[in-house]
C-alpha cells in the first residue's frame, strides 16, 4: 500500500516512494507498483534529492515542510516519509492518486 496510517505516530501517515533523482524537473510522476513515483532535478548527493522530495511533497500537499520527515531510505531510491496532520484520504486526494 502506497499510503497507510503510521502505527507509531498518531495523526500521521506513511507514504512509500520511488524517487528518481537528477531528472529534468520536479514532478509527482504517478504510481509505480505499490509506491508513488517522484522525480526531482536534484542530484543524489549530500541529501539534496531528499530535500527536494520533501519540498515537492510539502508544496503538493499544501503543508509545512516541517510536517514531512524521511523515515526510511536515506540513500535508497525507495523511501518512506511520515506526513503529520493529514489523513490517508486527504493525502490521496491532494496527490490525486
């Protein structure tokens, strides 16, 4: 499942991602298997791509960047982020997936 309630943090959800760094632009590219595919222009070095993913999600979901935290996959293209303050349904609607 791409979006699920966070079993550890009440009022938060986990979003599972497949990130493609060094793309031509920052974009939510749709669903790939059981993950949301995100492309970012930033290179995968010194946390730049992770920061770009957080910024893109914050803008897309219309929430503060502080409400998004990378919880798994810091150096992997498969990542999991925690989103505070939104329900599974709210995230799904804002991402249009």
